[in-house]
C-alpha cells in the first residue's frame, strides 16, 4: 500500500472529512482540512503558525476575524462553478459559519510573515485553460503564486475532463535554483459521477518514489518531491 495515498475518510477527525497536517505528512509546510458544516453551524479555528485559504467546495460561508466579516462566495459543488475565498494569516482566531451547510476547504502552509486578512470574490478568480487535446484542463487560480498575496501558500483547482490528463508533461519542483523552488504538494481529488476513478503517478529519477495508484472521490496524495 502506498505511504503517500490517503483514501477518503482515512484522515477524518471530528467535523472534518479530511485532516492532513505537517506532522501526519512528515514535512515542513503544507496542510489541508475539509470542514463538514451543518446548516447554520460555526467552527472556530486557531491558525497558529499557518496561513490559510478558506475555500467553499460546496455551500457558502462567512468568515469573521479581528473585527472583520467576509462573505465568501460559494457554489453547489466543485464542478458547478467557481468559488471565492478568504485569506487568513498566522496567529489568528477565525470563526467560520455556513448558513446553508456544506464543505469548506482550509488550504494551509506554515508561514513566517503576517499578512492582513482579505477576501476575494468568485468573479475575481483568474481562470485559464492549459494544454491541448487529452491534456487540456481548466485551472482556477484562486491563490497561485502571482494572483494574491501570501507568504508561503499556493493553492489552485484543476478541472480535468473525463479521460484526460493533468500536470502533463511530467515536471518537478523540489530544489532551490534560479528556475525552480522547493514545493510540497497535496493533491485532493474530487471525481464527478458514481463510482468514478482515476490514476495518479509520482516518481523520482533515483527511484526512491515510484508509485502509480488508483484514486477515488475524496482521496488525497502527498507529493514530498
């Protein structure tokens, strides 16, 4: 069994269908929590050393932090449209409430620089299409490296048509140079339809990692390098 694949529900905690932190992953920066909120439910989050992008996967949410209130644009589901997001910094207490209920992703990275919280509406999220033919896919750049300010966090959504390929051609980003930076990655998969599946491959040139796995809706795969 893969040491990097976490099937849906295998990292669940009370109120979270997915909960991955640096301790579980055994690395330095990246984390992901998917909150399951009932109608009208609120959740308090202490960011500690993490900066977080709060992104509705289904439903909407209100974010309250340091006297500010952000209404975050939601959606019916990840395949139904684009959501807005709220950015919250390190060392903060955050209240997240969903009037309708839903799933809210907390994409996080351990950071050192504190940035003021802000919200980005769905209409301001940059969308692009990469690749062609079977390698064509849509990228929702809600917090890529150039769209909005963050210290360490990069987070995007990739929508791949049925039978297509993403992250092609093969590439790497695990060392610091003039053309590359070291990045850890969490791939969180959502698959439309009943009983869908996909294949994910991760390998290193030295053979330390060489894995091809079947992924299903709600699975996560950790890419350390």
